[in-house]
C-alpha cells in the first residue's frame, strides 16, 4: 500500500471511530478522539464533558469500548484514556449538544439559544454566534441567528481562534440544525497597544 493510500485509510478509520463514539457516548458529552500508535499497542484519548459516564460503573463501559475498537475497527491492544474538557462553555461542540438536548426536551429554540449564549459570554468569550435552522415556527424551513460580542468571520484569525461545531437533531417537525461559533478570550494580532513613553534618566 502506498503512503497516500495509507493516510487515506487511516483517516477513514478515524472518521468511523469518531462516528461510533459520538453515537455511543452522546450522554457523556463526547467531543473528540485522538489515536496514537505506541510500541505496546494503540493509545486512544477520548475527550468528553463527563468522563465518569465514559468510564462506566467499575470501568465496564470503557472495557466494552476497547473490545469493540479492537474487534470491529482493528486497533491493536487499545489503551483508552479519558480527558475532561476544561471550560466546556467555551467549547462549540459541547454547547451545540446542550442546545440540541434542550430542543429534544421541548425547550423553545429561542430560549435554548439565549441561555447558551449567556453562558458562553459569562465564561469569558469575546463573542459567540448560534444559528438554528429547520421548521422553527411553520412548515417552511428557515433559520435564526443569535449573536453576542465580537466574532471574526474571515482570515487566519478565524481559522486559528474561532471554534465551530454543527449538530443535527431529529424532532417531531423534522431535522433541526444547530451551528455554534465561539470566539475565545484571545488577543487578536491587529490589536494595537499604545505604551507610555519611557522617561530618560
């Protein structure tokens, strides 16, 4: 197998693992997975909002996941570590999942969006944008945007700083889309600071 085909194969396998874990660990606030090859096997790092749910009672859940990763995805001797997400309110995927779960519980989409927006800004974000699309108030699909603060929309700062996630949720009227963009409390490169002159002695 050529190097190019090897990279493609590894990428496809990682996508399949990510899709499986996102379904299996949705209650745990699953965010992402990283896979590393080591001399003794494969190290798998799962990032989640609630690690105890990933681990399960007496570690049963994590053992079962390790067996499935080895049997169905061909990972050699998978060793799973679970990392908790720091500042979950500044993570776009977590907030998108929270909005989706609120919609499933019957919370009105505007209320769910404003609650999430307030929590994001209270966590220290410079800005945030939430877009909810679907059959919101009628049989015709549309979308509504909810914004607060400042968020970069283009250029390298957007690629480096803005965290973005899209979640789809099936409700009675149909499929709703939830897109969340979060601008963390970072210093942008175009910010100019004027320093006081230094007195010469």
